[in-house]
């Protein structure tokens, strides 16, 4: 019976250590994500950063629109045959 309790408490101790490592890793991840959000928000205050981001978004939207146009043209060509 004594070994049962020793094993049980040792298992609990190991589990607590493992959970602590998980908690530390999650805390570091959240801290890094928070800092990244802060830096991004701070960068958005600079006009040149904001312009570059807006230009990138516009380029992505144009590329997506061209893909949709090409797909629609393929459908038109297939329907005419």
C-alpha cells in the first residue's frame, strides 16, 4: 500500500512538472504574439508602412480578380464548344 502512494505522488509530481513546461511555453507564445501585434500596430502609424501594406493588398486583389476572369473565360469557351 505504501508503494501505491509513493507511485501516485511521484506521478502527480511528474505531471505537474510537465504541465508547468506546457504553461511556460504557452505563456512565451502569447507574449511573443502580443509583442508582434504591438509592433504591427506601431508600424501602421508610419505612412510608408501603411502604403506598402495597402499596395500589397491591392496587388493580391488584382491577382485574384485576374484568376477569376481567366476561370470565367475558360467556362465561356467550354460552353461555346
